[in-house]
C-alpha cells in the first residue's frame, strides 16, 4: 500500500516548519553572539522553541511514524 498524499504533505510541511524554526533560532543566536541585548534575544529564542519548534517536531515525528506504518502494509 502507498502512503496517502495528504500524509506526505503534512509531513513535508512539518519538516519545513522545523527547518524554519531552526533558522530563526540560528539568526537569534548569531544576534546574541554579535552583541545583541540578552534580555531581548534569549526570551525570543525561548518563544520560538516553545511555540514553533516543539509542535512542528512532534507533528513531524507523528506523521513520519504514521507514514512508515502505512507504507509497510
């Protein structure tokens, strides 16, 4: 059996969200190292990690497992 297209699309979307959140964290980290205000940069990193990275990572994990299980039948 093949994996449904909607499941593959959901997985790819979740992975794109993870990569976007990673790049946002990278940009904030570089700004923090370059002398940015720590009182602004690090709380922003926490918000990105808590509200973007974690949900997208969980969604990517679940859709990946579902796609793998669906493809094995």
